[in-house]
């Protein structure tokens, strides 16, 4: 008898800057998802985001009781992975070393650090297992992919690991393959854009969408002419924070059009035939297609599918503009939006069913 016969529930927790998103799944079926809102005043009482774990957990327990969830039927609690040390992808059991790094904020203090902490605390309360799945620090890059051209600067793997891997697994399933036996290119189109080359279950190359590599996105500059950037830095017209904001926050579509509202941009294109907005959006598609082409070269042209995902993948014209440049590489599969809560639940489910073994941090 499987543990899931007696304890079929998986609780998923995804902490945001002023919210905690909670889902409960019965095996792979979503029972409910709800977002708990936290005021800035409440959160300001804590010195670090990671100090908020017990505070947030109390709200999660209250919500589970309101939804009449039987705690004895919870097999696992899964938290969004935080800024840990670089690790390979997969489902990880929460252990003491992970807890220490999450509390310390090894790579930075971020609300996602609470994910593993809350999972650990709640799992103890309900006698369940605690996991995290595919955090943003997943690093499976080939050594050659780390070369930048400057020995003191290494290319880093920081990307939408959770959604990218979930989409690649779904694509493999559609093609009758195992994720670990195929080659996929996944383009995640959101506030940041990352494009990864997945080879036999590992993301062997990917742009660092957090710090500005790759295509420009709604809020990020992407790779810019480096010589001109150096001149800008030393022009004495910009401070260090100004430059950082130009790269992340005021770059990309915001820099060109003054808005990060992609629905507004789409409306300008579709309803008002705004050529400037269309040109900038097409430029983003052009750069995404170029990044996909680079990933095809990384995979030596052996690609089972090109996957387009993320919020902007809901816009048919964006998908069309990208597809018409790269559909010669491999079939195009579109997975609009992102199902992070389901991806977290399925990561735990693979361990509970014995399909995978939980990894140790």
C-alpha cells in the first residue's frame, strides 16, 4: 500500500514579498489555491524576510483549518526554494544545512527563503515530509558555458528553473519521451526572460535573466552594447543604483515605451495599430528567437521541441513572431502562463510515488 492511499494531500507554499500563496493537491489534482495577503506594516516588524516563517505559517494553518483540510491526510509540504547555494535540479528534502542557509540568506534575503522554512515547520506539525523543488539557483551548466571572455567573470545560472523544468517534462510527455532522454529548448517569457538548453534532463546552458543577460524583457535590458555601457557608466551622469535600475526595472519595454503593462502594449497593437509598440514587441520576439538559435547550437541541432511558456506566451502574436523564426529547428509547443504551484506539487509527488528519489542538500 502506498503512503498516498492513506495520506493523499500535498500542501504547497509559495511566499511572495507581501503574500503567501497556498495550494492543496490530492495527489495530482488541485483542491484549491488561495493567496494570503500581508500588509507592509505587519512585515516591517521583521529584520529579515526569513524571520517571517512562523508568522506566515500561522496564517497557512488558519487557512487549512478554514478549508477543513484533514491534517492526518497530508503526506508532504512543499515550499518554494529560496536563494541557496547552487544545486542541480530536482526535489530536495529540507534538512538542517538547508535551513541554516535559508535563515542566513546565503545568496541574499528574499521572501522565497521562507518557503523551505515554512515547509519544515508545518511538516513537523502534521507529521509529513518537507521538500523544495527546482529553486532559482539550479545550476547544471556545462563548464564551457561558464566562460565569459573575462577570466574574473563567470556566466551564472539564475533562471525560471521551476517552470522551465515543469514545461520540459510536460513536453517530453506529449512526445512520448522521458525528460531525461530528450533535448528541449524552453523560453520563459515573463517580467524576465530566460531561454534554456535542456539536454537529457539537465539545463546545460541558460541566460541569467535576473542580471540582464539574453533578450530584453518587459523590465530588463538584456545584453546591451558593452562598449557603450562602459561609456555610460563613466559619463558621471549616472550613479551605481541608476545603472542597476537601467538594467533591471527601467530596461527593456519599460525603457522604450514607459510601461511594464504588457496587456496595455498588446491592446495598443491590436486595437490601436500602434506601430511603435508593435516594433518594440517584435524586437523582443526577435531577440528571444536569437537566444533559441544559440541554444540549438549548444544542443548540436538535436532538438526534440522548442517550448514557449510564461505569461507573455498567452499573446498569440508574440508566439507567432518567435515561431516563424525558429520553427525550422524543431516542433513548437506552447504552454501559456506558469503553473508553479502544480510544478511544486508534482515534484513532491514524484518522490512519494517512487518515480524519483529525494535529493539531499
